[in-house]
C-alpha cells in the first residue's frame, strides 16, 4: 500500500504529523489550536473528519494543546500511554481514549504502529514507528538521549523524522534561563544536532529514503546547522536532508 506522511507544524510552538496508509489516516500529536490545525490539515488536502485517531507522544503543551478540542469536535480517538492519558483527566469521553502498552505493536485499520519508550521529562512518553507492514516510518521528536532500545527500534526504517532541537553553543550562549538550558541539554530533555547525528550513526540506514530534521528550536538552531550535522553522518549533500519547520512543517513524502 505504501506510506504517505507530512507535517503541518514542528517546533516548540506546536507539533502535528499526518500519516496515511491505504484508506487510514492518523495524526501524531496535535499541539495547534483547533482552527489552525483544521486550516493546515485542509491545506494538505484532508478533511479533519477523515482522521481516525490522534497518536499522542506525551503531555507537553506543544504536542497536546489541541488534542482535546480536535477530538471532541470530530469524535477522533486519542491513543496514548496511561501516563499521558491521565493528564487529560475527564476532558475526553472514555470511549474516545485508547490506552496502549509502550512495548506492544498494534494496528489502526491499515496502519501498523509500533510504540516505543523514550527518556523525556514527561509522565510516560512514547514515540512511534508507523507503516504498512513493509515500509517503516520512524518518528523521534522529544528525547534527552539515545538508548540501545531506540537504536534497535529505528534501525532499518525507510523514512525517519528525527529531532534536531538545538545547537549546543547557540543554546548555552542564548537568552534562556540557566535552569531551562540545563533541562534542554539534560538526559530527559532534547537532542542537539550533534546528539542526533550520533544516534543516526548507530542505526542501520541502508533502507533510508527520507530523513527529516524536526523539532528545531527557533531560538537555538538553524536549518543549515541541522542539515550539516545529519549530512555528515549520511555522507550526503545537506540539501538531501529535509527540515520540518514551525510554520509549514513539510510537504508530503512517500515510501
């Protein structure tokens, strides 16, 4: 069937990724307001009502702020870990919420989903690999450091959306308070360009057809630096590396 994927926003002001396999459509996170999310989804050619489920990674506002209103408006199922769903409390109808085991793969109609656990400062954060049973899209957007489990899970993907949150020199020399800087660079924070490149270097990437740098900090990173770090590992031109932006995400890709 193949996998089609694109983003409508990526960064600290809001995140949402769209994935389609066959007749099934899902959104990974919804950190945008209802109106903006609907507008950008329409720009990608989808009706919001066509989205079967929102897969939530964790409860930080840039990933979850639009989930409740979107799900209530369109009757969309919300799929997440117990820890993440517990943050929503009674905001959603019980029948809309699907609690998953972070170590157990499952299916949403045509889409195969493999959740996996990551170190991040949230209640029970997960990231996801999605596919059609053959092609694999790996997603990793909020993680403090790599682990053997992450590297095993993301090896042999056909496409990868990988966090390149910050350039460490820009972050440490920038305007953030020191406590926030320590949180960002800590083991439960976010990947720097260098850390993302090091993680990438541990993966089996012979099948990789698309590589997207995601969740870039607008204050502490540049597209050029993120591309350069990943291209050095892949031994490719920086222009081959895609970038997900805050304002536009990235347009459709297919595997």
